[in-house]
């Protein structure tokens, strides 16, 4: 594996390390060759959908939660299949690994701007995130160059570590309603892959909870290729309502299902080119489907959350206009070791902190290195929020609850 040369800002010596900062743990990991050849395991019926809140599928092959170890104190060193037997490369002072899952969002943003502007609802989404800490300036890491010859953004490693820490609570919708958790793992491999594809098609411009409910009704109806083809379009519309554009998506589902039967022997395509040829399937859906359904990590899944965060943190050399442009820009410099688990990490971060409207910059550990936070309008929002917090009266202690005093004059 190519080496990443890492050094500190305060002038310490360079320490070459083998970097694999986003990788599965040893009990969950498989080599790239194994990922291409290993067939998925199917869990017991206890993992099937029972209600709107879907139980996570914890088996290792179906894009199970992966561990993302934070970089060590002296460098971004982690084990990969080629150096797993050399634990001495990384410093012993490591942060606890963060377990993440995967996302079920499409290229189009599924966030409701009106909901995002509701400051009262934002408090619940950031439970467990500490806002008082900021990254230490003395521990900034810099990478000289990537294996591809392009420079890694100067604050990338520090920012990635901070996002891992902010996502430790696993409190985002994506953590419990990802596409691999909506499909019925007790079904046949072909049916499971088909349901993964449908869940991604339904998730475009749709909240995770609504997508989960629609998939629950489809599976209860009988979400197999033959049964869906035998179902009238108006019935499919009824089953998937109220997902965004439910009438158009019902037509796409039937057209795609017929194409799978006629051209792909009743299974979903096993290539990006084949997947994007289907009606209603874009590049982001295709890359996620390849990872979840076929266990092949062939590219980054970039939706509007990842697109927005990459531009705000300047992980792209120049501003990109579309998620697909962002995917191409990130893959030009980002080593493949960072790809697994990155999408769900950033999607959850975008759902809870780095929101499209009214982002909670004051709760972000990357506040001091984020280009978006340095904008005048953002600085004004942060200042206003802090002033409001400073002027708020302190909450009464539960040990000193107000006591009503009896008064004859007022009849109390």
C-alpha cells in the first residue's frame, strides 16, 4: 500500500505510516478480493421489518456497521490487509473507534428547509454532542501527498477525526434506516438485491422515516420481482405514498422491474453502467447498490449531504455544482482506504450538525478550520446564537423547585 507522509505543524519529524483510517475491524473486515467473491449471508427472521423502526442488520457481509478508528497522536496510521500484522506502526494513544452504518439518501436533498429552520426541533438531533471543545492547534496533521500524486486538503485528517467524534452518538436517521436495513434479509439473494435497489429509488427527496414505512408496506404486500410486475401502478402508488413524487416513482418501479426481467435474468445489474441504465437510477444510487447488494466498493456514494460538506470544508479544489462532480473530485485525491463508511459518516453529520439550512456551526468541532464558518453571514449567525445563549436565564435546579405559598388574600 502507498505510504502517506504525515507531520505536525509544530515541527516534529516526519513519520511515514500506512494509512487506513476508515476500515472495518478485524472481525468484520474482508480483503478486497474477498469482498468481490464472498456471497451475502442472510439473517434470521428477527432481522426482517416488523414496524416502521427497522432493526439494524448486524451481519458482516451486508454493509454491516464498520469501525472508523480515529488517527493516532503522531499520525494517521491504521491497519490494512497488507500490514495487519504490524501493529507497532501506530501510536498506542488512539481514540475509541466510532461505529457507523450507511445511508439511504439519493442525489437530491431530502431535507425539508422549513423543518431545518425550526430551531426547536434541532436540539433533539444533536443529543450527546459536546460543543465546548475545539480542536487543538498544536495537533494539526498534514499529509504531504496522496498515492495518486495529488495533495490531500491541509485540514482533512483533523476534520475527519472531529466528524468521527461528533458522530459517536449515532443519533442520525441514517444510522437506523439505511437501505441495507430496509430490505428483507430473510429473502433470497436476488430478492434482497431487488429490495435494496427499490429502497434507494424511493429515498430520493424523501425523509428516511417515510421511505422506511413505504418499504414496510411493499414487503408486506410481497416485494418480489414477479409480484411487483403483477401489481397495478395505482396500487403501487398507494403502497409507497407519501414518498416524494410517488406517482412517477411507481411508474419507474414497474419499468425498471420489467427491464430486470427482460434484460438481466430477473436480477439487478452487477455493474455501474447497467445500474444507471435503469429508469430512475442515478450514479449515487448505483454506487451504493454496488456496495450493499454486490459487496463491491467501486466508488464513493455522494448525495447532497456529502456534496455540501465537501464544499464547505474545501475538500474539493474548486467549488463543484453537482454531487457527481464532487464524487469525481474526491476520488481524484482520496485514497481508497478512506472510502468505506465515509458516506454514512458524512450523511449523518449533515443530518444533525452541518445541515443545509441553519447549520449548527456553534456545535461543530471544525468551527476553526471550516471555510464556510468564516463567511461573514455565518460568523454573524454564530455571534447571535452565542448572545442569545448568554442572555437566556439559567434553568431552575430540580433541587430547588418553586414552592407555592398559601395566601388567604388570593385564595391559595
